[in-house]
């Protein structure tokens, strides 16, 4: 540790030495003078001269003592500074005088700035660092901070002896008495790198989250454009020249370009494919789901065996390729190229790129899934439409031959009844009954097919009036069974009025048909649940077994024999199709002791479901 003393300290030392010499000479002179006075007896005769000589001696002694104390105080202060300086390695500590000149510094100056101590003493701090805003206003701000808090902390650009720039933190404080400043300089290069890396990761994570949110809300037909846009945003954020996504083709056993974006509208797909073709080791890493990171394209020469492929001809300086994986399988890769500069990637960077790859993979998979879903939906709708059309045509065309069969069998029954044996009469009865059931089945099948293909536009429909019409239609059944039907004030909804009447007629008709020993009691009510109307049709009938609650809504499914309860097994299937056509749901709650309650919802703002 070396310390250079200031000019003031050196001057004080010279004064002390000169005063000591003068005092010594004066003491000798006084001694000689006393002898002369003794000889001449003049000294005793003039008391004033004796007093003046003693006074001068005392003044010189006092001046010498004060100068010595001041020098000792300064020396001790510098010893304290020396101890402080020794304890703050590896930072640079400077002490400046009131003129801003460096009077003390430690050995770190040589390591950090490249200067020797002798080269820096007496120089201004400008030779070492400058603040970004080095103007009068900024200097006044520094002085104000020091006055208020005793010190100022700022960041500056430091310059080494060879001209190299780096960032430092500068802490400035005043010496007591305002005779100068104490300055601590700390190299923050590593800290700045860490801070920049953290800031980069946080901003990258924010960008990834934003892109993920966009993809979640992106419609199917916009996915491709959004992927390209996201790829461009990430490429620009990473300060790369090109970003691309390639999909691995199992059939072709190679990568196929899917998305590509370049700052210069330059497509280097052929360059990348040439790299994979000429250098199998690189392609093998990708197939083994390993990251390919090339900081400098010249490094590729170590992989090239043939020596025929000119690496630099591809025009890429550095690149990174990150495999994209789905369910443990290689789907493709996401890559970034730089044309003019080297680029290295930390483990944290690669982890974020893997996350980006996962987002792209999920989005691409979602796109493919939706394409398949659209194809199957289209196929289903086509098949369903064809089936409905077939059912409608078949049912309609069967009406006429059934009517003819029924008419001729009735004629035979009337004209030849009793002319054959009893078995023939029974057979004709069976034929008539079968034709009636067949006609009923065809009628229900026609109704089922018409729900989706012959539906009317939705309009305001008064459900209370619909229920009243249904009760009028079922008046004979109600009178025969003694059924009692009650209903609350029912709402007006947007619906197909014809289908609503068919829905309530099937539900109320079933409630009457499947009654218990007691007279049927049916209660119709409604409630508002969020954005839906909830309708409830409750009866006191025979109930429905728990294992049959879903079965009853399937077409042609019956729980009872035709001998006990007539019907085709299509009624509740029609109810389900009507409710779903209105974007609602239907289900049943039942037990054998308390009857059944059929519940269904209709959205308050109902729209047609064209998929039904």
C-alpha cells in the first residue's frame, strides 16, 4: 500500500524544519547576547530588552508546537485513511483536494484502470470516469445530495488506460472541513451483466405469456398468421436476423419448413437443410432431441468429414435450433439465425426457448386437431343430413303403401269375416294392428327428422299459451285418467313455437300415460338460472330406474312392453333433440316413490344450433 502526501503536508514539514533551525539559531544568539550583557552589565540595566527577548523565544516555541501538532494530526488522519483504504480492496478509493485533484489512491487503480499510482496523483478524476449527464445541473445535484445525506451514489462510464470502457458505481463524500472528497469506485460489470440477463429473462417471460394468451384466444382461421407474427416478435426481441419453425416428416425423414420470418426477407431454409444434409452429426443431434447451438459457424468445420461443403457459403454467422417435442416424440424444431454476429445462449435462455417451442407445438397441434374436427363435423353433418333426408323420404314414401295395405286388409276383414276359419280372422286382425303401429312409428320418425331439417325461425314464444294448447290437445286423456295439471306463470322465450308445443305435449303426455294407481298430478314450473330458463315437469307416476335415466333419451329405447304401454320409444328422443336444437340440456330426476321430474334449460338469448 502506497500513499502519496499532499503538497500542504509537505509544506508544513518544511516550515517545521525551518522554524526549528531559526529557534536553534535564536537560542545560540540569546546565549551569546547574555554573555555580552553580563560583561557590559547592560542587560540588567535595561529590563525591557530582557522581556522582549523572552517574548520572542516563547512565540517561536509556540509556533513550532502548533505546527508540529498540525503535522501530527494530518499524519494520524492519513494513517487512518491508509487503514480504511487497506480494507476496501478490490475497489478503488481516491482522495481529492478542493481542486478535484487526486492526492491519495490505492493499488487497485493499477488493476482496474491500468495506471500506476505515480501516473494518477495530481490528475483530475475526469481521466478515470465521467457521468452520463456531466453538466452543471447534474453537478449541483451531486453537491445537494452530499449536503443533505453526506454522500452521493451514481453510475458512470469508466475508461481504462488503453481506452476500454466499462461501467462503474461511484460513491462520493466530502472530507470534514470541505477540503476535498473521498471517492469509492466499484466495478459493476458483472453485476450489470447479471442485471441485464435478469431483465432479459423477465421481459422474455412477459413476451411468452402475452403470446400464449393470444394463441388461447385466436380463432382457427387466424392461427397461421398469429404464429408468423409471434415468430417475428420473438426473433426481433432476441436480436436475431431470422426465425423459423420446421416440422419433422416421418414419411420423408427430414425437416419441412412450416413458418419462416426474416428481417431482410431472406429465406435461408435451403441453407439450413444443406447444413443438415452435409453434416449428419448436426441432424443427428436434432433427431436425438438435443439443442444445436453454434456460436460461430466456423465451428461446424469440426463436424464436416467430406470437406466439400463450404460452411461460410450459407451466410449464417451463428444459429440455435431447439427441438419441439410432443408426448416424448420429435415434432420439429424452432430455430434462430444471425447473419453477422456471434451469439451464445445460457441454460436459462434455452429453457425459455423450449417453453416457446412448447407453445408453438400446442398451437400447431390445436390447429391440426381443429382441422380434423372440422372434417369430421362436416362429414357428420353431411351424413346426418343425408340420414334425415333418407328418413323423411322413406317415412313419407311408406305412408302410401301402408294406407293401401290398411285399406285392403279392412276390406277383406269386413267382406270375408266369418267365411274363413277363426285363425284367418285373427291373422287379419294382427295385420291391421301391425299397420297401425307401423304408421305410428313412421309418424314419430318423421317428427324426429323434422326437428333439425324443417325447423322454423326462433320468435317470442309464450310458454303459458303453449301449455294451454297442449292441455286442450290432451283433453281426452286427461278426462279418462282424471289427471290434474297445474302450472305457474311461465315466461315468453325465443324459440320455435311448434317444437315447444311438441316438447311439452310429449312430456305431459308421458306423465299421464305412465301414471301410478293414483290419478296423475302434474306440476309445471320455471326458474331463472344465470343465463338460462330452467323448466320442470313433475309428476307422481311410476318413476324411472336410476340406471335408465340416460337410456330413455335414446331413439327406439323402451323400458316397458307394448302390451302394457303403447308407444314407439321415440318421444323422449324427440324431446332431447328439440332442447339441443335450442342450445339447452334435458335430464330427469326420479325415484319409484315420488314419480319423476323432467328438467330442461333454454338459454334466455337462445339461438339455433345448426349442428342438430
